[in-house]
C-alpha cells in the first residue's frame, strides 16, 4: 500500500508547486530596494552634462524613476505613454539613461520628446546596478521621503498605470 501512496504523494506535492508557480508573474523578480531609501547617486544629465540628477531630487514629492536607453526597443514602445503622462499629470518623471551613448540618448529625446524633468546619464551602468536594474525599461515609484515603493520590470502600459502605478501614487501623495 505504501508503495502506491508514495508516488501519489510526490505527484500531489509537485502538482501543487506547479500550480503556484503558474500563478506568479515572471516579470516580478522583486527588489531589494523596496521600502528602503533610494540609493545615493549623482549623475550628469543627458540634456546638459553640466547639470546633475541625484537621489535628493526625489525628496518632497512622489515621483517616477524610469530606466531607459536609446538602444532599447521596448523603451520606444513605452515612450509615448510617458510623454502623455508628463503632459496630462503633475507627476514628476525622472530618467536613468542606462549603458547608452550620450548622442544617441539626446537624439531620441529630441526626436520623440522628453518626458523627464531630468534624466541621469549612467554610461557604465553602475548607478543602475545600485538600483538593482536587470534591464530596460524598469520604473520605480519613489515616495516623498525618497523611499522606493514600487519596482515595475518591463514597459509601462495603460493597464499597469491605471491598476498599479497611479493608485499607488495617489495614496502616497495623500500621506
């Protein structure tokens, strides 16, 4: 009898793991930055290398921090949505231009529009590593105290904005 129950028990346990695993979001790899202060950084801005963007720019307001690159095709898909968001809301959007060439990054912003209040130029990707960036695009929501409250891996969509990002921002703005 035990000989028949053991394989059945193993099957049930494996089926349970499979069931739980299929319900997980493969893009949600978590973040060691959640509920912690944004990493300290200071980078030259893409549009003017004499100006800087730093972690201090996030303080006092709820903001989005979007990781992008000119070579990233998915970022180009996301870009019009960021442009629309920057024109239709008062939400500050900052950028992190990740492992890119300055001329290529500037050309994209000139041609497609610039949704960012400022975008830091992270040529070697070291600041991105501090943030736990695994690729582009990625977007973070930062609260008024400079604490990371959300990490979204992949392009923002209308659905993601409406169901996750904007409700969180509204909640954080009321605090």
